[in-house]
């Protein structure tokens, strides 16, 4: 059990650029979640996968946000045409199954110049 | 839908003193309850969880929390804090059955615990 891994840890980019973050869940965890955390707030749910199926995406913040989990292993979160308000920590979590505790990675901190 | 209120944004406490971090929740369905701890520039670590059974749950590092259904609370306590407990603590809930959601966590805004030497 090596824990949830996220890459990169930090991303600095100019407004209008596209960014992609990667999450590797704990092996054999079939549920994968994405959250966003802004300064002074708790994490906010964005989307989740059961294996390769994205079962909830209505909470993604806009159509500029998309996520994939090909083959039910790692996942990517993409933000297109980044805006200042996208600056935040993006957290990934995985769990063994429905209702099981979620284990978080260290997050990717996004800064928009 | 669920919501979580953490009543104190910051709690300073002297080393070896007791501490209580308060958490109240609102939900129209039954829930699971969690406390997570976050150290600077890190993700969240699960501290303890209430899924069912005994309403008093304990962690390996001396924290405990009690689920009070009538008061919809899940306060976190420790009888004697250490410098290393300085961190931000988040209370979270998720629905306890799939029909009410995806088991996503709803978090409070967090409580920053500062342990003073």
C-alpha cells in the first residue's frame, strides 16, 4: 500500500493555458474521487469514478473541467483555458469501495499568473 | 444534501492541556462521519471514522470522537495535546447508502489547532 500519488505537486501557468493533473490511486481501490480546496476552506467534491466509469460529474465547476480514468487505474483532471479563480489545491482520493474511508494524496497546487 | 459546521476556525491550546474541536452536521439521510488532519502543504490524513456501532471512536494517537445523533454532533477530543498535534482538522460526512449520493465527502471549513509550548 504505497498511498495515493499525485503529479505534479505544484503547477504554475499563465491564464488561458490548459493544465492536466495525474492521480495514481492505491492499487485495487476501485473508487477514485477528485476534490478542490481553496484557501481557508475544506475540500469541495468535483467528480468520482467507479473503476473506469465516471458516475458523477455534475459538480465539476464548469465545462472547462474534465476528468478521465482509462482502464480504471490512474486518473487525469484537465482544466482548459485556465482562469485566475482556478488557483487552488486539487486533491485526489481513493477508496476500496462504496462507503469505505477515502485516502487522499498530497494534492497538486495550481497557481495561475 | 449534507452540510458540516465547524464552530471554531482557530483553537490555541497549551501543550499537555485538553482540547475539544467541535463539529455539527446536517443531513436528511443517515451518514458516516470522519475527522481528517492536514499538515501544511500536504493532503488529508484520516484520523478516525464512525460508520456504525459504538458511538465513541478512538484513533491510535490519543484522539477520540463521539457521535451524538440527537445533537447531530461529532466533536473531536484529546485529553493532552502535543506540539506535533499542531495542524488543521476537518470534519466530514458522507451518505451511508448509495441511493443518497456517491459517498462523496462534504467537509467543514476546518479548525486550525495551534499547540503552544
